[in-house]
C-alpha cells in the first residue's frame, strides 16, 4: 500500500499539494492537445502508478479537472475531456427586426449550423416576482403570462428561457399558445401594436440552483450564465422580460458594437 505523509494536503514548505501538481500536468496535456475533446483521461489507478500516490490524491486531482469543467465522468467508462464546441450567441444580430419580422424565431440564429431545438414549452398565468413586476410596470396583483422553454443541442439541454409578459396585454393572442407562430413573441406583439424596437440585456454568472442543474443535466462544477433581456416599445414601455439560464460550457456570447 502506498502511504503519504501527514502533510499531504499542506503546502509542504512552499510546494503545491501533490494532487494540484498532478492536476496541472493533466491540464497542460489537455492544452497541448495530448488529450483532445472526448479522449479518456488517466484513471485513478493510472495516476496512482504514474505518480506513486494514494487513491485519494489521484481522486482529488481528477476532481480539480471536473470542478473546472475540463473533464466529465461517464458511468462505467471513466473520465473524459469535455468537448467544447460552443454555440456562438450573437446578441445584437439575433434581435434584428429583419429576423423575426420575416417569420424566423430569435433563437433560430443561434441554431445555424447546429442541431439546436426547442424541446419543451409550458405556458401559464402566474403572479410575477417583484423585480419582474417592477420592470414591466405592473400594479401589484396583476398576473403575467409566463412562457418557459428549454433548448437542446444534439439532444443535450443547453438553455432555459422564461418570458414574462402582461397577461392582460397578450390575452387572446398566440403568445398564450404553445406555438406562437412565425416570428415568435415579438412578431405577435407587433401585430397588437406593441412592436419591440429596443432591447437591454444584463449578463452575470453564478453556480446553478438544484433545479437548473437537473433540467440542464449539468456536470458538477459547471457554472451558468444568466441573461435577462428586456424588450421595449417605441415609447419606452417594457413589454417582455426574458430570463435565460445558459450552460456556460455550451455558449460564447458575442456582441458587436459600432461606436
């Protein structure tokens, strides 16, 4: 049995713990292409033999890569380098009226070249959170039409989106249906005289809530990107607030600006 000293987890006179040094070697091998996306990484037994360390140290080293989103465990198969072929989300172009005005959905621009599909939709009339009520300028007690969607890339969930709209404003329109029709929500808003002409997006990142982890099938240690988009009409009225939760390993957020 391999035994390590009692200072295994300490800095050991300024030196890194062994598991961190092993993790750095593995990360370097990934960066140089020695292990490419989808390749199987050395397992615990391999690392124990190669570095003369105990199983716990080998497990900690692999845990570092998993926590940083570089590797994922596959039950019964081992640990593999995560594939990173991101969806490029073009934040400005995707909101062009020329897109949804021609009957295309906003998210269809992200889907170009990808098998990105809307895999679940639910619509309900609910009481909004205070922050949403304030953004939409609704009086207390006024319900919203809440549209929840999940998008999947090649069958893998990558984004959750929840749109909030004044329930009274959209009553009787296709916005309250599962299928909103060509051009989606924004085209339908235009038809009732509330066409969005300006958008604001707020972006931040955090670790996912348990339900988000479940619905996005996220590996341990994978953060999510939150995008809150508010759509405004010509007179500055907010007509939709869309909260999106993105698997950070699946997206690059791109914004083009002309100063």
